């Protein structure tokens, strides 16, 4: 079973204790729980990772959105592995989820223009899916692997 909608609105976090960070933005947080189980399905666990990368990439404003996958994968791989095939299809799965979200949002808005919530991902999502799609797979994989290795060195 996979959650099917791992995004910033469905993740509950808590601040890591004993931090002396002066601002909320500089504190370190751990995931406590996931909520909203409407999209739970029997499927491949790699899809949950791709969904998380997709939504975290859309939200990322602090660094290159293409690097979000490396950070998400580093965390995921610290507790569970992905096989070669799962790693190989990650870029296309991330792009597919961003595109799916954008298309469903546009369709839903077309059917109900009062529902502007469904357009939340559009402003940053369209440029992101173009950026990801135009980045060669080998380059994206190399970026992600470099970030994963940096976490392993900590």
C-alpha cells in the first residue's frame, strides 16, 4: 500500500529537540506522521517517493528545484532501499506526477472556476515540469547521487 499523495499539506512535522536556532525557518524538523488517506492504493512504493519529490520540488524556493530529488532520496534511502529499476524510472515518475497534478488542476478549475485551490501548483509547476523534462536523465541522476553521497558523509 502507498499513501499516494505525499505532499506538504499531508505531512506533520515536529522540531528536533534541543535546537538553539533563532528562527523557525532555520530549525531542523522530523516527519511525525502523514494524514489524508483518500489516495491510498496498492501500488509500487517508488511512486510515493516520486510523488513526494514532485510536490517538494514545486514548493522549493531555497535552491535549484532539480536538487530536491537528491534530498528526498537521501532521507528515504537512509531507511529503505530502491532497486535499480525504481531508481531508473524516478525522473519520469516525478515528471508524470507534476504533469498529472497540473492537468487535473486545470481540468477541475475549468469545471468549477470558483475552486481556485486546484491551481496551487500551476504557477511553479509548469516551469518545473519543463525544467525537469529538459534536464538529461544522466545529469539529474548525477545531481541526486552527489547530494545522497553528501548525506552519507555526515
